[in-house]
């Protein structure tokens, strides 16, 4: 059976992926592979607030909790995928990467990925 480390490595090896980070809902790093110069712990620490406000939006709109969010940043795209009540996947992707395929695979395999965490 694959491990979290295998999952992170597989995502990071995709073309255009700059970072694959598994973190707890508290923002603490579980595992990561990132491009040189990127501080995974620092980035992970900011994800819980994104989830909190997205969950509040979902509750206000009566649409439920955040499953996946795509954030378009100036120089990259960030995908935040809530895997379980305890774990989150953050993927930083170059704008030229095949985001559609990545999102499809994350959504299709969410339960399998969550079982690894």
C-alpha cells in the first residue's frame, strides 16, 4: 500500500507542480516536497484560515464545507483539497500546468488519498 510520502512524491512529479504539501487542519506540516527556496511550513501555516473562511461562506450560502478550492495567485495556482477532518492537501501549480486533469484526479481519488493520511 502506498504511503503519504509516495502520494506527495507522485503529485510533485507531475509537470508544472511546484509543491505538494500535506498538512493538518491546524496548519502543521505532515509531509511535503517543494521547489528549492519555498518554505513549506510557512506556506502550510496559512492554509487553515483559507479553509475557515471558505467553510463560513459555505455555511452562509447553505452549501456545506469546503471540499476543494482553486486560488489564482499572481505567479501560480494553489489547490487546497480537504481530505478528511484532520488533513489537507495543498498543491502549488504553475499557471501553464494541466489543472483540469489534476483536479479530476484529486476529486476521483479523494477517498483513497484520505485513507493514506
